[in-house]
C-alpha cells in the first residue's frame, strides 16, 4: 500500500492468530525464494489484499520482499484471510503469468490440513459438489452448494480423530472460493473456528500445508503448523 493513501481501515490494529500483524517480520515467513517466485507462510488473520475497507494485508509486506527488484512481487492465487500457510508470489511478469496458468489449470498441487468439528464417516473420500455464490443485504455473501454452480471437487482423508474433533488432509481438485470450508461443512464436519459455515467461534483451524509447482525446475514448500492449531491436532493424535 502507498504510504500516502488513506482508507477507513488505516491505522486499525489487526491481530493475526499469533499476535499483531505489525509485529511480524515478513522475512521470517519465507518458505522459498528464487528469481521467479516466493512462497510465504501467511499467518491466519492477515488478508492477502487490503480490499476496499483497507487495513493491514500481505500488500504491506511487498516492499520488504522485493529483494532489490524494481517490480514488487504479487500474489499468484488466493488464500482466505483466516487461512494460514503457503502463499505463492510471482517476482516477474513472466513468472506471474506462468504461475497464474498453473493455478487456473489446476496443475498446482495443494494440500491442506484442517481440524473439524465431529468427523466424516469413513477414512477417505471425495466431495463432488458445485458451488454458487449467494448474498443478502443482512448476511453479506457466502458460497452454497447448488447444482447451478461451478464444479468443485475435494479429496479428503482422516489423519486422526479425537473427542468431538477430527484432523483431515484435503486436496482440492478445483480452486473455488471457500471450497474446502463449504465441502467440510457438507461432510457434516465444519472446520473448527469457521463461524460462517458452522464451525463456531475462534481462530479458524485451516492450514495451506503444502504446495508443489510443476515448473522447471520444480518448486515445493511446506508450512509449519501454526500455534493456534497445535492443541487441537494433538488431541486428534
């Protein structure tokens, strides 16, 4: 964000799941760096883009992540504000275009971890349920399962179970907005802390655990489990 720009959110303290966003050193969140791209471990609670209301976001970190390049790196895909983990940024126009094509074509292999309330029946499976955006003046917008929506598929498997909880590994085959969150709710086990889709209050327990990019040479990264998810995951074994 430009230092002279003003917005309704400017100056408003934003806390991530681990503390104030302003206290985080972006260099400490680097998982991978080369001439083409960066991969960040984005903290839960920090938006990728500031949006119309402003406020702290990954955009504030971009000058510190330029590493001498005149062009600032730019996110190549989306992560929800309350999702932690692997976020890919392109450092050049050609790299950003190549990354965009990978994500648009479903060739970037993404792995998520989630702690959910309850748990699915069985140990693995795939949700195939199209998603459609809906909105009302009172409730804002959300994604709903609807035959008229865009195709959405998510493979899942149980990594562990605890009392009233389960730890899932999820692999989205498509990249729809809120896909994993809605599909977990559709399985009858919303993500812990996902108030929009029935997971209750608190920090959302969803981590973009790993990313694998079929570039030449290939690039892969794995994000550590954030502090706010550790106790629940340990409870699931």
